[in-house]
C-alpha cells in the first residue's frame, strides 16, 4: 500500500534560518505529492503540490521537487519566519486509474517552531 | 480558495451518548467528502469516503455502525459517533473535493470531541 514517511520533529529554528523537512514515499503508479500546513487552531491548508516527476511546487517561499528516482519530496525554505511556525504534513494521492485515486495518505507531521 | 466549515468546533459529551458533526462546503458542490481522525501529535487517519447519494466507503478497521456517515446533499456530510466512549475522544477533520479545481481537497477546521 501507499505510505509517506517524513522527518520527525519537532524542529526548532531561529528566524531567517534555512529549513528542510524530509519526506519520502512509497506508492504504486504515479502519485501526486503535496505539502499541507496546519497553523495552531486552524484546519489543514494546501501549501504546495507537484503532480509529476521533476515538477517543483512552490508557494510563500517554500518549495519542494518531486524526485521519482529517490521517491522524495523534501520541503525547503531559505529563510523562515516566526509566522511559519506550524505543523507540516507531506501527503500523496494515487494517480488516476489506481484503486485509491483521490485518497490522501499523510505522513506523521512535523512540528516547526521558529523563534525570533 | 474554497471554504469548508465544520460544526461544532468542539463538543464534550457523556459516555454512551451520540454526537453529530457537520461538514459543509460553503462555496462549491462536493460530490465527495472525506472524514479523518487525528490523534495528538499523530497524522491524519482516513476513516471513510462519503459520496453524495450513496453509502460511505469505510477504511479497514473503522466500525461503520459506530461512525455513521450521511452525505445527503452536495454541500453537507455528517458524521455521527454513536454510543461514544472515552476512546472515541479525538480531533475529527473533514475535507471536501472541489471538482472545479481538479479535485483538490479543502479541509475543515476540525472538531474536538471529548467523551467523559
């Protein structure tokens, strides 16, 4: 079955530090890959996505590249801010034609805390 | 972006009672909604897929008689936790698939259920 493994947290950084949260996946076919963010007290929001190999998703200074050869989708940001403090989830959705098409499989989540 | 609401945002109930949680897509019609359960410091676990006008599809290990799902309209799905017990205490999150955005899922803010 499909699975997503992401870097365990919590991750604590100082403002303007570089961020990497690792994410690897196991899936059949050609899944789409996502990063979701959950701010305190709020629901999940889509941060970025990539639908095919070598695609780079980017949003709000965050980016991640779909690497099929390493089955990875690591999240990066060059300079984090206090407002980036949240829980980050890596997820995949099986491609069309798969039995689990449209269902999201989530990683365990990584808590990020950014200090001033 | 599309908005999904959940009601209530939190509920406390006595053991043995039933609790209904509503999930609404506010500005789009969702033929498919999903219900997740999130344990503290853990990932989201898909419970079931709710399709408008038909029976929900439950994931393995989820008791369909305990977690009743009804998707009576294109904008509303409900999850009823029947005869709730303390072990049912959790954070329940719904999402709705927007066909207008290539099937992207939009998440509700979640409902915190505490069973005494």
